[in-house]
C-alpha cells in the first residue's frame, strides 16, 4: 500500500496560501518599484525646472513668467511629497505582506516536517511488517522441514 499523508489536504491548502502570499507580495513590490520610479522622475523634473527657473531669472524675464515656474515647482513639490508618503505606505504594506509570506512558508514547512516524520514512521512499519512476514515464512519452512524429516524418520522405522 503506497504512502498517503494523513494531512495532505491541509498541506495542499498551506501551499496554496503561500502561493497567494507570494503573488500579493510580488504585486506590492512591483507597485513600490513603479511609484519609486515616478518619484525619481519627479525629482529629476524638479531639478530641471529649478535650472530653467535660474535661467529665466538670469535672463531677466518678467515676474509673471518667473511666477509660473515657481507655481509649477510648488505643485511639483506637493506631488513629490504626497507620492513619497504613498511610497512609504506601500513599503509598510510590503513589510506586512513579507511577514505574512514568511508565516505561510513556516506553516507549510511545519506540515512538510510532519509529512516527513509520518513517512519515516510508515517506512519503519513497512519494514517491520516485511520482517514479520519473512520470519513467518522462515518459521513455516523450518516447521515443514522438521515434519518432513520426522516423516522420513518414521518411514525408515516402518520398513
């Protein structure tokens, strides 16, 4: 009879949970990377805009024109700050998802250790059963040989 883990359904469930946790974490990780790239782009744009503003001021363009750049920079600063806050929130969520994934992996590993222990016990019992079977066969052969010997001995006396 082949080995069948008694808690296989639970192990399968734990595997599925771990896979779901991996997908959730990968999704958040991708979002963190994307938002991080947006922040980097906004920071680059801010640096470019500051350079352009310095050129506008140096060229002596009108205050209204300079004010356009300043308003754009202030808006960009607000956007960067909000996006960085969102990025930090995402990183916190990522850490939570990482902990949940680690927990799911530990639960699966516990089940796999139980499975290994149960399999070892199964194999040990199987070897013991084979040993008992071989002992029984050996005992039967011995008794049959003994009967045959005593039957031959009885035939020798009768003749």
